[in-house]
């Protein structure tokens, strides 16, 4: 029986990074680049389009820049073969399906595989709008496998949290209510047939899940780490796992993080999501989620912002 526990754990890390972005008022979309070979998180990225005022600073590009800085020696920065052989062994875990721009960049780099949470309805380049990852017209050699639906509703839930915060800063702020995000159903799951071949589906999700591939109609059931059992996010992530994210301190305002800060932070993070039962249904009934109080969202200090901008390098 194929289990997807590792894939869920690494996806939970990407989700946590996205949550940290939310806590600094940035769009909660994030990714981690992971090496299956060395079981190591290579880098992470979260959207930086608001703070940098640069619409191309997507999570994927930030993570890619860090890989170039830390893993690709300078003399190979323009060596396509070297870069491709490096990225062929890298898996990207991202909370939202990569957009068309990022999908193209990932293809040029020769990324090994992509695993994502929810579909990107407007700009998705891995099957929703275009299928850059699986295009048989050009650059076929760099096609990559892309698998969605891992921690999908959680990715949507973070975006909902973000949008209610946005609404609150409108000229006539609404009364903040949990109701705005509580017990709200999610858009249907991917129609997997649209996104990948049957072979690709069964190689990743396992043949025993193949009824999900052929699902006709609206698929409201989530993928779970183990077929026949549900999950709760707290079973997938803990402080030890979070500490495997390189430069974790940069996710915190002013770069300060202690174990007790992390503990409290993880606790808050876990309260934002519903459990999923063994049938892949969201348990809205028995669990209450929280809305992040605006007071907890910390704007970045000027000094930190200055340092970050100085350290940032242009896109490779
Ligand atoms: Zn993008």
C-alpha cells in the first residue's frame, strides 16, 4: 500500500512557511525545495510580491535563487547541463499550483517533480490553465511530473485567512467574525484526468487510489496520507521538522526565533485547520478553527527590511 506520509510532511513544511508569510502580511503562498536523495530541505520561498513591490517575486523564484546561492558554484551558474543535472534530483513542494511563469522557469531548470496543494484557477501552469509540465509540442525532454491535492484545503484555508485580513484594512472594515471563514466548504478537488496520465497518477498516489483518477463528477474527497485513515495536521509537523528548514529565523520578524517562540507559533498554526476523516472529508462539525487576530500579525521593521533588500539578489 502506497503511503504519502513523507509527501504530506514536506507539504506541511511548505504550508508552515506560507503561514509565516501570512503573519507578516504577505500572501500565504510558499514552497520548499527538497532532495529525496539526501532527505534534506534545500531552500524555501514565500511570495514577496507585496513587500518587494515586484510582481514576479513568486515563492518558487525566491527558493530557486537560494539554491543558486548555496548549492550551485558560481562558475556553473550559466552551465545548463550542470544546472539541469542538479535540479533533476530536486522536488518542489508548493502550496498552490505553480503559475505559468514559474512552470516555465521550473521546466527550463529541469526540475525533478512538483507536488502542490490547491489548483491555481487563474494562472495555473501545471494543468489548470496550461499544461506546461506535460507539453508535447516543445521542450519535451524537460517535461516533469506534477501532483496536486496534497494539503489542498489547508492551502485554501490560509488564503481565506489572508483575504479576511485584507478586507479588514478596507476603509470601512467589517466586523471581524470567525463566521467568514468557519465551516465554509472548499472548491472541489482536482479532476486528476485533466492534470496527468493514469500512469503518472498511479506511480505517485498508488494504484489503490485509482478510483480518484476516474472520479466522475465533482470530487469532494481529499487525498489522505494513508488510504482508509484520516489526518490531523498536528500529526504531520513538529518543531524538529520545522528546524530542518534552512535559515528558519528569517521567517520571523527581526530574525529572532527561540524554541518557546516556535512552540507557541506552531500551536497557533495548527488551530487554523480542520481535520480530515478517513473518507477524505473535512470534519467541520467537531472542530473549531480560529481567526488570526490582527494584533498578532507583525509588520516588518524598517531595519530588517533594509537588510533583506540589501541581501536579496536579482533573479537568476
Ligand atoms: Zn509563479
